[in-house]
C-alpha cells in the first residue's frame, strides 16, 4: 500500500478515535445532565443526533478497520472493530433510550480500541514493513 493510503488510513483512524470519544462523552454527558440535573433533554438526547452520529461512526469505522485489516492482516483490530460496529448498529436499531446508550458506549469503546491497534500496526508497518 502506498504512503498516501497509509496516511489516509492513519488520519481516518485518528478521526475514528476522536469521533468515538466525542460520542461517548455525548452519551455520558446527556445521561448525566438529563438524568441528574434534568437539563437539555431536547437537544442532548435528540434521536436524530444519535442516528446521524452513529451511522457516520459506523461508516468511518468499517472503512478504516477494514483498510487496516487488509494492510496488516492482524485479527485483533478486525474482531474488536466488527464487535463494536455490531453493537453500534444494534444501537441504531433499538431506538432511543437507555439500551441505545449502553450499546453505543460499549460499541464505541471497542471501535476506539480497534482504531488504536490499527494506528499502532500502521506505525509498525511503515517502520518495518511487517
């Protein structure tokens, strides 16, 4: 794989980690602000925000984790990523509520871990062509 594709995959993996983190912060902050303080339910827990964000995260996750798996052939990021993507897809399908939050948080954690493993494998690939 040429350097341009490696750089793109690396940027997308970083973006995936950032997006996963933002998604998790959004879920936790939304649950806290609405559940504990009773604030911002209309904006923070808007189902459209979750569906659009989850679908975007699923697309980016599938692309980068797939590219990484094709590049270095390691199974760990693929297994982590597919598991996380499955949980995130289930979160889109179950509808808005606490089950969606639990599935989303678990899914983005697994996908973020897969992105991090991909980034580490990518650094190894560029240094030693493994």
